[in-house]
């Protein structure tokens, strides 16, 4: 029996590529895919909300529904550049989409930026053998055999980050074994349009030289609209003044450091002063705060919620746990992105593709509740998690746990846990 056409085509492509994966092409494709996802999402966001479904979008732009379906599917891939390119139509289809968007009144500058990204896509296809099918085959092979792609660059990232850590700690006169964050998020009882956020931050085995940069813990909240009132920060289980009340003494080493706090326009900063007589001895400090309330992005135009960890002090490890109330987890798609400098926490990180750092980090799903909270980065990690939920009187089994665990995170970087509520991008 003769082979089917698709199998014959696959054998032809295998002979063309000789099953060798060009890591430079894959990395280039990843970057171009991330840019296209961001540019396409920005264009779609300028359309009326009732035009963001396949049929309505096709009618508005005067293009084939299949093009709109594939564009929306690609947007949902978001942070995965290779998946974006596999979902997209070809260059011709993308140009028809951009022309239709321009005719329909979308922002001309945004259309120009999208066309520039499409040109990069066309160049990638040309450099990969001149065929969209060949590029798709290459990406599919890389996704099926990721070890072939990761050997060389990504496998060395931890070692490179370690050298950066050593340089930064020598420059700043400070280092710690672990930077731990534990965050819980839920809808406000009786008002689903508002969210409540609370968290614990731990600096584990921090060591400061006499000339070290001051040690601070900052909690930031960026406005979600012009009518946004000043955020209200509280100590865990407390109200009123912060400062020393935010210090979780049972989780700290002895002697207990002094903590003072000050409010910025959209943040609170805790200044941590260890015992002056013994600054070179490693110490552990834990701070707890809650923010009530912030707007639920599921009910806003920009349907993205970001919580971020900033690596201000060089650390050997970042452990970042996020507990989402099951109602939020069911409505959103989580992703992890890192930036050298942060876009506003109220913005969509997919559209900030030009600020993104290359990384190979992932989110681990720990499951429901706090049963898997243990972590060898901190012997009091479980105790800190329990304290967070007990002080809030929130039921842990109503929350889905996620963990980011990164060796030698980049000093100065922001690591975003981003939740995407864009149901109108569903294909």
C-alpha cells in the first residue's frame, strides 16, 4: 500500500533537515514568535470588544475566518514563541490581517509595528529554506526533542547566572542563600470585582558587609485606572501602623532586626536594620503584608493580573509560591516572564516583548492546599505558609498552589507571575 501524502512529505522534510536542529534558528524563532504575539494582541486590543471573536473579527476586517481563528490561537500562546509561530497563518495571511485592521481604523503606528514583525517572520522563513512548512517542521521537531535545543545555551544559563551573582554580591557587599515569596490572592467576599492580596517575604541567610547597599523589602501596587484610590497596606492580622508590626518575629533569626516603613505613592518600603555589632553574621528576616483591595482584572479592559518579584539583593535562589483562589485559577492562564526593568504591573506583559529577558524558567503546579509547601531553601517555609493563611483566616484548600524555583536569579531582574483573563482571545 502506498504511503499517504502527509507521510511522504514528512520523509522529504526529514531528508532536507537530516534531523539536525539549528539552535540559533530556534532561538530566533522564539523571539520573533513572542514579538508577533505581542504586536497582534496590541492590534486586537484596539478593536471593540464585540469584534474580538472569530466571525465578528473576520467581518470587520474583511478576511477569511480561518486567518482570524489562527491569529487568536496564536495570541493565546502568548509567551511561547514557537507555539505562536506554529499557530499562525502564513505571511500572506498575516499581511491580509494587517491590511484589514488598517482599513477598519486600527492605530496606524501599531499596524506599522505589526508589519515590521511580519517582515521578520518572512525573513526567518526565507533563511530556514524558503518554506513555511519547513519552518513548522523544524519547530515541531524541536518541541518533540527539547534536549537537542537546550544543549549548548540554556543548559549553561545557571552557570552564567552564578557568575553574575558572584560579581553583583562583591559589588554590593551583600548576598543571601534564598529570596522567598509566598503570595495568596482571592476575590473579595461579596464583591467579585475586587481582589485581596497578601504575602510573606523572606530573606534567608542574608549577609551584609559594612559598606553594603541598604536592605529593603518593597511591596508595590500600580494603579488600574484614574479613579484608583491610594492602596491600603496592613500588617498580617493587624491594622494601623506598619513598621515593626510587619515583622514576623517567629520566622526571623535572633537578634531581631529593626524595621521602619514608609509609604510611596503606590508602594510601601520596609527598611531593615540588623544589629550593627554583628553585621557580617548571616541572618534571616521575614515580613508580612496585605493589600485590600485592588480591582479584579477580569472586569477591566486589560485583563491581566501580575505579581512580581524583584531581585534587588543578590541571591543564590528565588522561591516564589503563588496561591490562587480556585475561582481565579479557573478563569486565568498563568505564565512566567522576566524583565530587566518592569512594565507597569497593570499592563499586559505579552505586549512588552521588547523588555523581556531570555530564560528557561517554568511554573510548577503544587496542587490544592499547602500540603506540598515544603522547600529545602528555608526550614521554616511550611511554617511561613501556614502563618500566612492562619493570620488571614483563609481556608488553604480553596487555593491552587504554584511555584517558581530559580537558581541564581538575575540581579536587577523582575520575575512576573502573570495571570491572563482574556476569554475574548479564545479561538
